C-alpha cells in the first residue's frame, strides 16, 4: 500500500481528497499525514517518507516548488493540485508531471492515482522532471521539455530539436542523431515550446528556425542536415517574412 500525504492549505479540498481516495483506493493508498504550509510540508515529507504526495501549488507561505527544492531527494510520486493558474499548469506540463484542477474531478483523480501507482513500481526519481517544472515556475526559464515514451523519460533542450512532425495523436521530435516519438498531438505540445524558436510552417510541422538554411521554391524549407520541411501555401508569406 502506498503511503500518501496531503499538502494543501484549503481544508475542504483536503477533506474531499481524503474522501475520494478512501472511496476509490482504500486498499492501495493510505493517507499518513497532512500539511498546510511550506514549512509543515517539508517536515511532513521528512517525517512520513511518503510514496505519493498531493501538492497544492500555491500555499499560504509560498509554493510547493519551494518544498521540493528543500528536500535531499524526490523519491515519491507527485500529483499537483491547483486552481486554473496557466503559468503553474504550463510549468507542470513542461515537466511531464500530473496535476488536478480544483474543484477535484473524481475520474481525473482516479486516473492520476492509478498512474502514480504504476509509476511508483518502477522505482525512479522525479528530480529531473521537477527541476524542469520548477525552473520555469520560479524563473520563467523556458529552454527544455520533458517527454515520456514507453521506454524512457527524455529531457529535450529546445536548441537540440531540429523539427517536430505530427501524425494524428503522435508527434516525433527530430534531433540531430535521434528521433523521439511521443503519444501527444502537436496541438498539446506546441504551447509548451518557445514560439520565438519554433515556427509552425505546416499543419504537421514545427521547425527550429536556427536550423533553416534555405527555402526551395517548390515549397520546402531545408535544414542544415538536409531535411526538407513542407511549407503550407497559406503560410508561405508569413513564414518567409519571419525567416528571411
């Protein structure tokens, strides 16, 4: 059974989480403690050594990212809890971490906990994922993204991504010597990439402008590695004005 910890400064949210967890995961998750602040949160994690922590992003005396930065290691699964804070949500998505929006949706909670149970069995550290999210949340550093495949978690620096190609609900990140296929659509991934670096030249393609060497009149951008990336006719004028 996983040892769960609630770090949330709103009592009614703690009560709701406790109730839903007891209802749906009575045999899988046991809540061993609660905290309402950064100071209490750090103490509770060190004391209880939880397997799963529900973390409110904004606490009365700071943010949950401050808690995480004070820990010697992050060897537990995390489910963030937040109101609709677009900045926090973008940070969490950049780190490929899970989150729940307030008010809590029971189906989303069930899905998040089920995923956490599966992930915990793999005995991995979440420190790198948290660092990506935390850096953006605290400093608005926006130069990398974490993407998950069946085999691994990939930390991709924007400067290393040559272009992205989407096919339905899948997107392939093309790097110099590697391709990373993830089960997310371009529509979900594009908002996480820096729009001062990546240019959407076609419905199915995003290209890193620093790799573009020329435009072929047949309607293709050419990268320094020889890749030919199509430019949609309706985007041609905008693309060329931004590049040349």
